[in-house]
């Protein structure tokens, strides 16, 4: 009886040890970004399970201004292996004095010079973590999209690329991918995507995560 009891204890201990070992092997990936990233994150999470735990910052990441205010609270939850981050779509929004989208009479939320400065600060803070950093550039803005200009993603992405190259950070070119994906997978004059569109975008994120891990 004593021998049987010892065997059960040994089996339980081995099971607990194996479970702990499996937990240690799980990789933690944080996605920071806007509603586009919220849309593709579930597809990334499903594809990377169970060996990689995918998390997204609470809510919409917004512009670099929100990033400056929130980056510390977003990253302090656990030790991250990879952090993907994106800002831009909300930086390039034009709003009027009543805070309504207005390309003609409104002012841009974050001018390019400030966008660059804010990104540099965000990168510096992210580099304080032990994570591999990956920047995801801004997707396409179609004709007649509310509060945004068609050509602004290219302008903001160029500035972001300059900052990332300077800091040796890989960039996922989701903008180029979106040029092909968006027309068939988005509501008219909308920066967002259908579920099929988000799944296609997710493929590029999944590939970058696997490469980083």
C-alpha cells in the first residue's frame, strides 16, 4: 500500500513538473494598435495557439498621444517575448473645433513632426523591455474615408520607417498588403475590413511573429 501511495505521488509530481515546463515554454506576444489590429488579432491568436499566448492592449491604441500616456501600463502585465506595435491611423485624423471628422476645415490630430518625435519616445520606452520589437505600418485609406486623406498613410509610413530603421526594428509592410486586400474586403469608403479581410491581414502578422520567435 505504501509503495502504491508513493507511486501515485510520483506520478502527480511528474505531471505537475511537466505542466510547469509547458507553461515555461509558452511565448508571450503583445499586439499594440488601433481597430485594424483589433480585427486581425483573433485570427493571429487562433493560428498561434497553444504555444504562443497573444494579447492586445485594452481597447483601441489610438494615436501616438495615447501611446505615450499608456505604453507603460500596456507592457507591465508580463514579460513579453515579442511586441508588435502600430500608430498612425489616428494620428492622421482631421477634426474640426467640435471634434468631428472634417478633412476640409479640421486640423490633423498629430502633425508629421510630432508623430516622429512621439514614435521615437515610444520606441525608447519599448526598448526598456526584453521583447523583440516589430512595427506594423498603417493600412490604406480609401477615397472619401471620413476624416482622413488618401495619401497620408504613405507620408506617415515613410516617417515611421525612418524611425524604425534608425533603431533596427523590423517593419511589417501591411500598407502594401492592404492595397490588394482592401478593395475586395472592405465596406465602401471605410478604413476597416470584412472578417475575410482581417484574416488575410493576419497572415502577414503571423509570419512576422513566427520569424521573431
